[in-house]
């Protein structure tokens, strides 16, 4: 969207520069009218750019939102890896690094994408554990209390922890 706005602004600016290079043989009234239209186009392009940044958000905010999505994906993958570990060993892993070293878990990352610091993992009891990280912004998904589907991985700005229960993955469960 920003590229489109810049393209429009470039066309308007190019047209304006073309007018400046035109022969001086035209009358002052026609030249003033063209310059006024060019200025209106430029103002329109700048206002469109500002409106786009206002509604879409700044690049910094968008980067934070994308990093938060990566954090949620990583935490889900870690939770799945804990379940695989639980299914194979009937115990929680001693550390997040133990999960990462195991080839069966398939974890590609245990570190925050922005800071490189490992996500926090802590056992609560023999089946419950906690995963924590720091989010750049609040989850902007609709609120489940007003009829939207519930989402477990909701978060606000800052440090957020999720207490989870280890379960054996469905493919590891035996049929009765």
C-alpha cells in the first residue's frame, strides 16, 4: 500500500517537474492552473500516505506484530514438543534445551526472534509447566467473551506466561 502511495506521489511529482520544463510561451493563467492542480495532487498523495500509515500502522508496529506472531508459533511448537517428550518418557523435560536437543521434537527455535534469549520454561508439578515470553504488543484478535471463538494464546503487552498440562499426542495414544 505504501508503494502504491509513493508511485502516485512520484507520478504527480514527475508531472509537476514536466510543467516546470515546458516552454515559457504559455500564459501565466494556464501555468498557474496547472501548478495548482499539481500541488493539489501532491497534497492528496501526502494525505493518502499519512492516512495509510495511520490505519495500517508504522513499520515498527507491524514488525512487532509479526514478531509476536512468531513468538506464539514458537510457544505452540514448544508445547507440542513437550507433549511428544511426555508421550515418550512419561515425564516433563528438565529444560527447554533438552527439548531442542531431541531430534524427535522437531523444534527449530527456542529463542525469542528479536532478543535471541531462550523462552522461559518452568515445571510446576509432574504434569504442569509454564511457558513465558515478552510480547511487543497486545493480541489484536477479537475478544472471545463477545461471541468470537476462544483463543488460548491471547496476550497483552509485556511478559506473559501460559500454564499448560502435558498430554500424550493423539498419535501416541493407544485405542481401548
